[in-house]
C-alpha cells in the first residue's frame, strides 16, 4: 500500500534529523540557539534586575557574586541587560530575515516563472547588490529614522537581492521538472502551480540561506546599533551595549567583552546550524 502524505512527511523529517544528528557541531549550535531563544522568551523571569534599573552607588562594579557580569557606568546590571538584549538582537535577526525571505522569495519566483519580467527584476537586484549591504542599510535607517522596526526593515531589505537570486535559481530548476509539466498539461493555473508545486520543491536552498543569513543579520544589526543607527538608549541591544562600553574599555573591559562574546556565540550557533541544514538538504551531500 502507498504511504499517506503525512507518513511521507514524517519519514522525510526523520531522515533529515538522522543526518543532522551526525554533525556534532550543528547539534551543539542548535542547543546554544535554543538556550538563547529560551532566555529571550523568559527574560523577565531569568534576569535578576530590570534592564534599566539604575543605582549610582553600584556604578562600574567589576563582576562579583551579586553581579556576575558587573555593572555599567549608570549602575545597571550587565547580565540583566544582556538577557533582555537577547530579545532585541534575536528578534531583529529573525524578523529581518523574514522580510528578506518574503520580498526576495516573491521577486525570485516572479523572475523565474515569468521570463518577460526576469531581466527587469534581476537587473534591479544587481543594482542593489552593487551597493555595499551595510551602506544600503545605513541609508535606509537614515531616511526612515533610527528605531527597532526601521532597523529590522533596513537589514531585511538590504539582504533581499541575495534571496531573490537563490530563489530564482531554485525555481528555474524546479519548473522544468516533469511534475510541473504534468500539472500544466492538465490545465492547472500558474498560481496553483507556483503554490502547490514550485514553492514546496524550492524550499531547501531557501531554508539554508535563511539560517545562514540570520547570523549576518545579527551582525549587521549590532554594527548599525554600534554606529548609532540602531535602537535608541536605554534599550539593551548588544551592539548598543558594545558602543556604550567602548569608552570604558581600559578600566572596565567586561562592558565590551561580554556583549561581544554573546554576539559571537549566537553567530557561531546560527552558522553551524545553517551548515548542518545544508548538509542535510543538499542532495549532492547525502550519504
């Protein structure tokens, strides 16, 4: 008897997980990523203090039992600010990539499926790719104003051309498959073919690109905040914490080292998870 669609999906997901588990670095990265997500979700429970609780009497205290990561120049607990900051840094990364996936994916599908629009869309994407991504993001934030939503929008839009090219290449390969020709032969509309056949079978490279792009989005958002184009104080975004701590790097290096290590850890986790997914989903790398 033929397997049902649900059984096939469970079998496919099980096979992907089996191959993913073989990559120890990817598993470690996934654990680190899950820990950061849990910390971000339960920040009010985990953090011992509020992210903006100020006390001049405890300013610039080095790491100790009461304040494991020390305090800043305003007497705020660095550990609490780091925990709350994970909410902003992770949300910027995830939502910015979501914007890139939606806009880039839409443009890539239209360009690949409708040849008349292909040249217009892709030449426009090439034009945007000629501008350095960070410079483009800075221009967008400068035009719209420095706040959390505009920061997400800037990082997301600046990454859109990469996703458009990845999706276009995947769709160009998929649309020539026999099942797409069969759907077209029985009179299926273009919308149905795109939604039911093209998109589901073009997701693998998009998922891998999205996972890897999240690491870049976190770095870009932190860099923009470091340069003053990101969220405004007192919001504890990690890049903003780096920028604020650089004034005291000689007498209190922990103010920059700790946020820097947090950024490094989340970027490492996202990169190795992306590599693990690539190895699982790329048919050329299957063993």
